[in-house]
C-alpha cells in the first residue's frame, strides 16, 4: 500500500486575536482582506489603454513580502479611521502540512492505493485494507472505494448469480433452437467440466480468482456450449442416418475432434491431418 499524500510541506499559520481586534475597533473581514491583498494580491478593475484592456491588481512589492515578519508591518484601518499594525493582533507560527488538500464527494480525503501480493486475490486485498482501517479507525474518519475496487465491492457476492443467469440464458436459447429440452440439457452438461478444468489450471498456475477470471469463466460457458452444440448436431445427423446412440456419439466426437487436433498439430508451416 502507498499514498502520494504528504503532510511535511513548510507553511506558516497566522493566528488572529479577535478580542484584540475588537478592542482596537478593527473589523475582522477588513483585516483579512488587507492581509490577502498585500501578500497574495487582489483584483481591482480593468482599464483600456491603446485599444487594449488591462487588469489591475494590487500587491505589496516583493521586498515588503519576503519574510513572515513583513506581515506585522501591514497597517489595517479601523472603523474610526485609525491605522493599526497587524503585529499587534497577529501571531505567525511556522508549521508543516499538506501541499494540496484533495476532496472526494465533498469530503477532505487522502487517496491510498495498493496491489495484492502474489498468490492473493483482489478480494483478499480489499478485505485486508478494510481490516486495517477498522484497527486505526478514528471518530469522523470514513472511507470509500474508487475505480475497479468500487465496482468489485458493489458486485461482491453476485458471481454465483451471474453464472446461474448465464446458464439459464444459454439453456433458453438452446431450447428455442432445438424445440426440446433434452438437447440443451446434454449440451449444458459440458459446462461444469469446463469450469472445473479452468479453475484447476488457475490453481496449478498459482493465479488468483479475481474479477477478470470470473469474466473469463462466464465467457467459457458460451465457448463450452458452442463446442457441445456442434457435437450434438453431428450426433443428431448420424442418428438420422441410422446409427445407434453409441455410434452416433463416437462419430460426432471424432468429427469435432479432427479440427481441434489439426489446430494443435499445425507446426513449421505444415499441417498434420488427423486420420482415423
């Protein structure tokens, strides 16, 4: 885990004694406007000269705003018209703080990023960050997720529902295509074996079952069903030619296995054709 937030930027904090200001008959907002105009600049108006418009800003010259001590030399006019030095009511203290203050959903925030260690899934990493936050939680402190982590936490626990809906959608499409319920059931029997094989190889390779893996498993349902559709179609055609169920099944598997074997045997610009 890491963050780009730092709180070590040198700064100056100006504390204004409001009771002292009131005793000197100085308006607080007038004092702040004067301080801001001298040290940071303030827009006044525009004027036109030689057919060009210029903006007018007021600001103390560089030599009079070079040091924090220069703040005390600024005069503020009181309500009665008298001039009061700011060093009588202001105290300058050197501090450290963040260079920039970020906001998330209107709240001041610190962005913390992290990556899952090898062998751990993104879900485990999210759980670890949540546990860490609970251990250091303070009153008035909250957290939220952004990016892929936000989408993953919102869709957490829906993987099984997505797989079930995918299987149901494929089943209904196949049932409408074949106009029966037997062939779709036979086709979908290949789905559990395909998913089991994919999860087995994911485990052997030491990969994690993250969001990308789950999306791939949903796609695998369609790919496995497509392969099974062709096998069932070849078997139905063989049955129409008078073959038995066993002969039709074996013939369909051989017909489907031939292009797969041809693809794997393609090497060095030559093709090794499968021959029965």
